[in-house]
């Protein structure tokens, strides 16, 4: 675009944007169906327009084909190098360029000879291209009438148009609209049968068979423009990640290939946490928020059980078990004919409350019982509520092992101080914790009455 034209273009955009701010009714809605689509660019004067980069020039308007649900039009262009975009409703306010991006870069077009160029714009994907920029590939087959085509095996019906907005050479078409049944398909180039590819990418090869078992299953038709191989795959739901809010009792699941009306069965979901213990939910079914997320609100029983397993913030429990969500087959109850089980999904926990413990003044007369085992001692600063004492030196005393020394250098976790009892605890043991801050005169002492190693926060079996 010449400098003077560029300046006028920028000024026009700024002026219209200002009008939009002051008078919203004058601005087109980017989500509304277009009243017109213009191929606007440096080629327009070649196609009958008074000048170039004119979004209102009717000579380069595309025509909407309701059968194809695509805007299209052909123009005779002289040899040369050009650039263009798709302007919506005779204005630059909404326009699409390279990679189907709104306000994207101009699309280059190089013609070695004068030729008729056919341009295409799909308002669903916002892909604008031409038969000189891209391979125009369609999937004709015995299913096309189900998509709204006048009939089957029609290479000119663009309702099964394979598109490549990012220009990587892989053209795809995704639809959930094909009902259950057995079908066949091929790839046809330039909207006719002159060039077509079947099984294994063979020119004029055999039809490619596929089947659908349930309504609403998205199918992905993917065509490699180099190998000419067409693959047809079901896009089954799959869980990507999960996050659990302990305070709210809500499990937020991120997935792919769901839909807003899909029902998610919580009884197919199992959470694993502390000590590798697992718990299967009983909170009923929930409708997916959209194709990528669903929020499962736990009932009181589930919340209580899960909060004991997912007991610290992050991705692992206080004892070091990595949190996991396992989904059994049919967790998305909209897909029952295919196996959708997913055994490993990481879970990130937030708002976990520190478990409570029992503390008492140190007393050698307290009688408790504990199995003969090594234990891991975990001291939670949130429970002790004296963070000014950190760092602490920790000692262990018991009625069985008098003044036994354990460790003077604390081991830090993400939110807990850990040390290992190196001497087995015997019947009648009492743990006394002496907190000494070497940087001040402050010290403190707590004792923990123990029933079993797993009976309180402070101790866990190793």
C-alpha cells in the first residue's frame, strides 16, 4: 500500500473508531452475520474498482452461497504481486487477514500470469483465501446430505470444506452433525472430481470407510496436502487437568471434546491423595459448562472425605503422595459406545486447611499407647501459631528413651517442617517438642499425646 494510501487508511480507521466510541449504534457487530464481504486490497483496481484498499467497492464483493454456507467470488487479475483482506459490511471496522485473524496481516498473492482467481470467506472460521493461495479441498461422501448439502458425493458442496487457516499444510473439517451409521468419503480438489484421493492417499483410490455409533460425536477429517492422506477420527472427550478447592468443595475439570449439554457422572471419578488412599465420588451428575470445562460440586460426605486425602495446597499431600484424578469409562455419559476412561490426571489443590492436632503441657505421667514403628514427625506452623520462632531446633524426648536426640537441623517442606524420628517409638512414648530460636532468647515447649502413628497430625507412618 503506498504511504499516502496507508495514511488515509489509518486516519479512516481512527475516525470510525472514534465514531464507534461516541455512537455505538454505528459500529458493526463482529459476531453478527455479514451483510457484505469485500475482497479489499491492492488488486481491486485490476478487478474494476476505482482504487485499491476500498472496503466499499461492490466490484469485489463476494456472493453468499447459502447451499455452501460460504462467501465466494471470482475476479480476473493481471499478473503481478498483490495483497488483500476480507472487509465486512463495506468497512474496515471488522476485517480478517492472514491466519483468519481479525485485523490480521494482509494476505500476499503472486500471479505469474493474468488469471481468474476465486476467493473464499467462511464467516464461521473467518478464513479468507483463494484458489491461488491454498488447496481447495472438499470431503465428498455418503454423509454430505446430513450436513445440508443437496445430495451426497458432491465435490462442489463446501459444507465439508477442508480448511487450513494457519497454513501448515494440514487441512481439516470437524463436525458433530453426522448421525449414527456407516459411511464412505474421499478428498476432491478444486470442487470437482478431476483430482481426487482415496485410501492411502492414492489418486482415484478406493473410498474411505468410517462409522458413527452415537449422536453428537465430533469427527475430525484431516487431509495432508503433501501425502494426500485423509484421516477420519472420532474426537472423544479426554480430561486434561483438574483443580480442587478444599474450602468450596468444588472439583474443576478441564477437558477437550465435551459439549455444554454433556452430563458428567461423578460416580466415575476417583481421587487419590494422602497415603495413596483413593475415594470415589457420590455427588451425582453435572452438566458441562462448555466443551472444555465442568465444575463438580461435592456433597458434604464427599467433601469431608476428599479434604482428608487432598490435605495440602499444591499437587502432593502432606505425606508426599501425588494427587490424581482417575475417570472410569462413561464419565462423560454422552459417550457410552467408546472407551473414554482416563487413569492419570494431575490435580492441583487450593485452600486446604491445616489439620488439627492435640497438644498438652509436657507430662511424664501421661500414658499413651503406640505401635513399635518409625514415624515421621510433621510440625505445622499454622497450628503452632508462633512463626516468630522459626527456624527451630527440634529435639525428641520419651519416657522410654530418656532425652533421645533426634535432629537439630530442620528439613523444610512447602508449608511444613519435617524431621524423622530415628528411634522407634515404644509403648508409653510421649513426644515433647522443644523449639529453640538460635537468633533470639525465645523458646517454647509442646507435648503431643499419641494414640497411634496416624492418629494425629504430628505423626505418620513411613
